[in-house]
């Protein structure tokens, strides 16, 4: 954002200093318009990014919500509902999730494709590593809540926020209908 602002200032100074040189004035004015466009674009992006309300989905937990059977459709339904509610979901899975959901290992991009999310919003943690600390760190870094029915009792010492009301968003299926306790 600093570079476009400096460009804009230099361009306006160039317009003022151009004096009786119409070619220099035109070039400086064109540069000022371009710099103004870049400043406005940077402000729009910053505002849009600040407006995103992130939420982290514990994919390995959520995939069992319907009939206690691992299903990608369940995770997809949760992601779709969160999007409809205005959230920007990110989903994290244990390394074995692909085997449970599709009979083979699936990396971030493959899982993201099935969920309609970019690979940047999906993470499959490395084999032999629990997903819980990745989920808890991501939520902390993003200032986000976590969609899961896990209580993270083993992690309360390092992540005391998990016991705060509303930090963990529970959900599931009742009479075949998805519910999420996202609050107001």
C-alpha cells in the first residue's frame, strides 16, 4: 500500500511542477490516475479481507456427523452452510481422511476440489501427526472459531480458549437435517 501512495504523491508533485510543459503534465496526470486506482484497489482488498469472518472446520470430526459414517457430503454440507451464513471456512483433516472418504490418500488440493475450496483453505496434516494442534493454531492465528464436536480436553492447557463459550461450534444431524450452533 505504501508504494501506490508514494506513486500518487510523486505524480501530483509532477503535475504541479510541470508548469508549461503539457507533455510532462499529461504523463504525470496519467501516472496519478493509475496510482489512485492502485490505492483504491489496495484499500478495497484490505477492507474485504478484514470483513471475512474466518471459521475452521475440523473435517475429520465433521465427516462423521451423519450416521456416524465418514462422508465427504457431510463436510461439504457444513462448508456450504457456513458460506451461506457469511463465514470464510477453512477445513483441516487428519492424514487418513482420504482413505476413509475415498479409499486413497488425498492431498490438500484433492480435498479442496471435492469441497469447492481452494487448496489454500484446506489442509491435510502429515501422516503420524494429530490434526488438533494445527486446527487450534489456525483458529488462534485467524481469531476464528472451530466447527467440531471434539472438546479438545487434552489441549486445554495450551489452548484455554477452547473452554470459552462459543469458541467451539457444535453441530450434527437431527431427523436428517444439518444443524450448527453458530449462535447469533
